[in-house]
């Protein structure tokens, strides 16, 4: 039985400032709504370093001591696994700046799910903001039943 698989590693981070969180309105091919900023883990790059780098690139902010909150994952049609490491950060420096990925702005945490959100933001909030669970596994296989719901 093969125990290795092709995996795509990415990250996402909810940056908090008091009652506000930083959200990104995606532009380009990924346009369509509000999500937390994030990006890919580069080959050989530590996961935590990747989220610090991505936050700087997409928001202009230097986050400190990001906390791993959980993961979001799914299986692609080609059989590869896509994993998003979900982080939260409360300490940061720098000046907020949007990037070509999208417009970033502060929103009251309680208002985020009232916005036009994408990519399972409701479940991400349960992981990143409320610590209700730590994994979101998306799968449409008929023969697989989730342990956690």
C-alpha cells in the first residue's frame, strides 16, 4: 500500500486587532468575495515562515507569533491533497497595503459572515475565531463518511 501522496501546501491567516479582523476581497481569477489572506508554501519553506511571508506580501503587515489553529483540506480530482494551514495572529507591525491578490481591509469580526464571503468562510470562522474545531475536510466521495461533522 502506497503511503505517500502529492500534496499542495498553502496557508491562510486571520489577523485580529481588537474586535476587528483583516479580510481580503479577492480580485482576478479568484474574484468573488471575502476571505482571509493567504498563499502557497514554497518548496522547502517552513509553514510558519510561509504565513509570515504571505501576510507581508498580501497585506503589508509583519505578523508576530502566528498561532496554528487548524487545517482545511480536500482531495483534488487528480488524487492530490490540498492542505490549507489556518493561522491566527494578534500582534503585527507595518502599514496596511493591498496587493494584486485583492483589497484588504478591517471588518468587525461579528460582521464578516454578513458579507459576500467565499471558500467556506463560515466553517473557517468556527476554526480560526471560535476554536469550535480544528479541521475542515471537504470530500464528495460516496464511500467516505466524516468522523467529525
